[in-house]
C-alpha cells in the first residue's frame, strides 16, 4: 500500500477550458451525462481515492484526490487520452493543472463564475452542483472533495450577492440570444430552439425577454417536445420533421446533448429552394457541437458556436471585473485556509481510525482465545490485551497529537496510516478491517468497575488541543473503540 500523500500533492484538478482550448478540442474530451458514473469508476481504479468530473460547454475538469500512487497528473492525462481515444499530444499544450490550495482556489473561482467566459453567468453553479451530486451518488466524493465543494457553493452565493457580478442574470443561454439580437431584430422573426434541457430553458426565457412570443421547440421525442412547450411556451416539433421548420425560420438556437451533428450541409441544402435566399442564422452552444461547421460555408447561412460568444461576453464585463478583482485575493486566502483545515483534521481522523482498527483486532483475538474459559479468565485476557493496546498505541497517538500542535500533522498521519495499513475508502472510513469482520466484545465490565472506554474520546479530542499532554497511568494508556 502506498503512503497517503500530503493534500498539497494529493488534491489536484486537471482540465481544459475556454481560456486556451477551442470548442473543437473541448468537445473531443467532453463527458456525456450518462457516462460520468462509468468514467468516475475508471478514475478510482487508477490510483485515486476521490474524483469529481465537471464537464460543461466551456470546460472539462477532473477534481481528484490521489491515494499515494506516483505522478497523478500523468495518470489523469493517460485516462483522458484512453477514455476519449484522443492522443495526449492533441490536448496537453492547453491542459492546465493545479494542486493543493491552488486547486481549491480554482474551484472557488469556477463556482463563483469568476473563471467563466461570461463573467457572472448563472449556469456554472448548477452544473457544479450536479457534478458533485453524481459523484456523491457514485461514492467517488469523499471527505476532501465534499468539504471543498460545499465551501465553494457557500462562497459562490456571497460573491453573487456582491453588487456587479450578480446584478444581471448573465448566462451562456442569454448570451446566445444577445448574439442573435446583434444579427436580427428578433421581435418579428421565426425562431427554432433545438433541445429541451436546462440550457434550452434559459434560451427560451431570454427569447421571451427579447420580445419573441412564438417559436418552435424540437426534440427527439414528441412527448418531450410537448412537455417542454407546455411548460415554457412555444410549439412542439420532432427532429425527423426538422427540414419543415428549417425552411420557415430565420434563427436556429441549438442546445442539445446529441453526441453527433444533427444539422449539416445536407439538411440546409434540402430546404434552400424553399427559403428563397433568405438568410439563416444558426447559433450552436452544444458541446459536442450539434451543427456541422461546414454549414458556415453555404450561401445565405451563418453559423456561430460557443466560442463566438466572446464578443457578447464583453458586455458589462468591466463592472463585473471590478467586483471579481476584489474577490480573487479573498478566495485565494479561503483556499489556503481550507487546505490548512483539512490537513489539521488528519491527525484526529487518523487517531480515530487507529483506535478503531486496534480495538477490532483486540476484540477478535480476545474472542478467539476466550472460548471455553470462565468469565474471570476471559476478563483477564481482555484486560491484558487492553493494556497491551494502550502501551502499543501510546507512542503513535502522542506523536499525532504533537504533530497537530507543531504542524506537519498530514505527513505524520500519512506515515502512521502506512505503518498500520489504515487503508482509507472513498468515504473517509477505515477499511483495514471491515465492520462485518469485527468480533463483538467478549464481556462487559462489572458495573462497579470504572470504564476506560470513555478515555478514547478524550485522547482523540486532545489532538485538537495544543496545550495538554497525553495523560498516562504508569506509562499505560487505555485505548479502546467507542
């Protein structure tokens, strides 16, 4: 078993984003919602104890905690390459990597939309929460990622509450409609929305705000199109009748989760004669893209994708950037404090695991060697083992307490975990001995004898207190599981 690394090295995020990677690359590395669970399992099988995948139209990011295996960044690059069948050379030049406090800071900025293409956009927080929910359900979100993501969600609300960032409801969906407004007066135009997900809902609401009252909504199933149209307004249509509507509309806004192109030159050429040279504008914010880029080469047809929203993103950016500039230093300090908090809790957690592990072993041995003995003899064995456990664990527990007081608690915890093989599962609990393997205690102590079991909580609690030293009784300490 590898030694558990310091969080400075264990906690990492690698990924690509709109800052350096074009949509043509991001779509090759994107994860479909239905595939995320399988992908998380693959990551955990390759030397990671925790993992969360955040895949949106503007970013693909892997948040992980390594179990101590060497070179986690290399293994994550290999995973991305193998999983998506994309050569590492294609994405490594634009891949970013952060670890420790920098990884936490990056997450804080992402969830607060300070790292977004459209500064202050509202959709990334919901997308981050969904990524967290999926990981939690899959069992790949443990103590570390649970803590940092929950803190990120809390702080994002504070950032958005600061005037400027959250003053207007900026989003990728609304930006796509703004782009359409720069090209057309939308009020009297015929519009087709392809897709019925959350982004499509945002598009519809932005269209209504722009004065569009009538539009069509296309989906792969009639039921889904009807349900969406009933909830959001508009008229439903199906994908296999798309040519009928492509011949009528002026603007097509696409936000579907199809893994392939659903509109290409063939579909546009098929309706060209019916359109009679009227201009057609298509805005595709899907990742992977759902409109073939070759469509842009056709006459009277203009195609824009997610990367083309950059000009729209500049609107109102100056005011939002001023707010972001105030928050970035605070988020960086919050990230450092979060890392310190996580690392300082490791000695206490390790002490608890060590006590549980030792108590389980002791109970198992006591049960085995007390068979056929009378109560007095069994009690003598239990007392002897308890005394032995106290002598054996006094040094490690005292060292953990001292390291928590002086610093370096994470390093000490890692080595003690390795020494006693306190393997950690994704939920942060000890897996050295499974609960079903633990034998019950041999006997309860007589009522008139003071119990030593409460001392365990006192010993672990003292790891939080830098002043008192570990109490001993003639060099012995009684440690037993609660």
